[in-house]
C-alpha cells in the first residue's frame, strides 16, 4: 500500500487546549496501530494545532479522529512532500 501524508488542522472547541492536553496526558494520543504521528505545531493563541500524520489506510486516521471529535473540530488535508510535488510538475512539463 502507498503511505499517505495528511496535514490535520485541529480547532479546539469550547474547553480550549486545556481539555485536549489533559486527555492526552491521561490517555496519550490514542492512535490506532498503523497511524504515525510525524510532527505538530500549535498556534501561539493555543486555538489550533497542525499535525502531520502518516498512514496507509485512511480508516486509521478516521478512527483516531473519532476518539477526539468531542473536543476538536478537524480539517484533514492530504499532502505530498515538496520533492514529490516537484517530480510531478517536472514530469508534466516535459
């Protein structure tokens, strides 16, 4: 299977970042086997988090989202690396 990358934009709901971080401290990331956390960045206002996730089965990502969707609104953007994008553009321009 092909490994897929996803930029996951998390918007923290009413309870804000505190509730999310408390759950993470108590239960970890709660990711199913096969879903890999790559890295994350948190907006300085603590209202959003941007996570890069990797998997070869989209249902794994959806399972993980289901474990957090009571605290977070999610936007999922499939992404490719800069190198992959460059290869596609170069192949098309020839």
